[in-house]
C-alpha cells in the first residue's frame, strides 16, 4: 500500500512538471542553497551646479577688462580680453573653501602667461567682486587687479560682444569713438531685434553729430583749436532672457565750446515682445508713477547733497524743478534687480560743476504701481 502511494505521488509531480514545461526540482538535501547576490549600483553623486559669471574691471591702470568665468564647484574656467583689443585669453583655476581664487592664464599656444590670486567675495547688493594681484608665472610684475560682476544672467548661449566705430576727418576736424553691445550665439528673434535697436540708436547719434558739424566752420592747417569729438560708451544695468537694460554715455565736444557735454541715453528692451519699453509700459494703467518717482527722487537728491556738506552743489530749487513729476525729467531710466535707476544729467538738478546725479528707486517704493504681469512684476516683492 505504501509503495502504491509513493508511485501515485510521483506520477502527479511528473505530470505537473510536464504541463509547466520545466524539469522537476529534486528534493532538498543537506546542500546549502545559495542566494543570488544582486550588485548594488554605486550611489549617484549630486550634480555640481554650473554658474556663468561676467565681470568688468582693471589690471593696474589698464581699464576695460572683460572676463567670463564658469564655476563648477571649486573649478573655474573661462577667458578674458581687453575691450579695446578684443583678443581672448584662456583662464583655468580654482576657488577654495575660504573663497581664495587662483587662476592661471594661457596664450593661444597654450603657454602660461600670468596668474591671478585674490578673493572671491559678495558685495552688499549681492553682486560678486574679485580682487587681488596679477603677476607673471614666476611672481614678477605683480599688479593689483579688481573685477566687478556684471548683471548678465542668460540661460542659453547668448553672449555680449563689443562693436566699435572709429572715424576721423582732418578736413572737418572731428573724431568719432563709439562702442556698443551686440549679442552673439544662438539668438532668438528677440535678441536679434535688440541688436538692431542698439545699432540704430548708435548710428542715429553719429548722424546727429555729423549734422551738427555743418554749423561748425572748417579748420585750416594753421588753426590749432581743439577738434570736434563724439564718444559713446555703455554699461549693462540688467541682461536676462526677458529684459535687457543698457545705459549709454554720450560725450560731445564742438570746437570753440567752453567745455564738453555729456548726456545719458537708455535702451530698455523686452525680449519676448520684441519691443523697446517706455516708462509707462511697466506701470498699471492710471497709476500715478511719476508722482511716486518724483517724490522719492527729490528726497534722495536732497539727502545726497546734504551728505556732501559744504561741497554739496545741488540747491533745493534746482532739485525740485529738475525732478518734478514730468515725463521729460524721467527719460533716462534703467532696470536693475534692486529697483528703477534714474539718471539726471548735468544741469538738470544742479549746475554743470555738480555733474550728473543718480537715484535708485527700490521696488518696495513702487508697490501697488507696477503691473504684476508686466516685465518688472517678478522683481517687485
């Protein structure tokens, strides 16, 4: 009976194995069953953030230094050039945990030509500053350098380059020296339009200068009167994927004048909408923004003048006249991450000797006036 039972059970197991298409598993013995070992993948390291920073500054008495640095952890790479030269010099280095930088420079042949040693620090406004000494690789010719971060924050491949216009005419006794920014790289239609608007602005200023020269007598070779000149430079107040704000400084001198004149002119450009912004474009319809700007500017200018004591050249009457709530008084303005920058050219709120004046109106002073969905909305907290 026992034998018959064993045969019956074995038959059932055999039939079951044939139906499943597998071989029967032999009964366990004293053998140890090995558990498969699954290899664990090494933990993935968190990606190091990549930051691109742009700086302007100087080495010794040489101004116009333009620097691009890419920081990945403690690693620094990039390049620099002199604005008046344009040739790019490669940079490689590092910044340690105490924010000390060590950056080597190389020529086009790969030969090290210098080294920057200094401190990477943040200023009160959040911008970066790098200062220290530059020297030859052997430590000779040590010279102080200073770099200040430019407010450029593009997410893509767009970069600024400097375009120059240099022209002279001995017969008309004039020189033109103009610099203006242009974007390069993979450009969107908005960036392309920005380039066109900047070029148009500069060319218009050059044409106006030449037209004004028609009223200036031609000079003979015997005359030594100072020549006529037009100088155009610029600074970047803000550059993002959405907004670009550029301030131009335009200096002119006409032969025989008592002194040169300098004015500021701005280009505030909304990239997505391919348009140059007017001041009213960033405020709510019907908002009394001129009154708010005027009130803040008058108080701030008086405060600045008082801080200079006897050297304060701004009188209250000139301030109140030049900063009253008129659109003409607020034509020169720039966008920054901190607020609205207002430029008052020489003569506007004081005598020529006082020079141009500047007021930064913080966004906190403009709450309730700025259009939340407009180009500045995200900056107003």
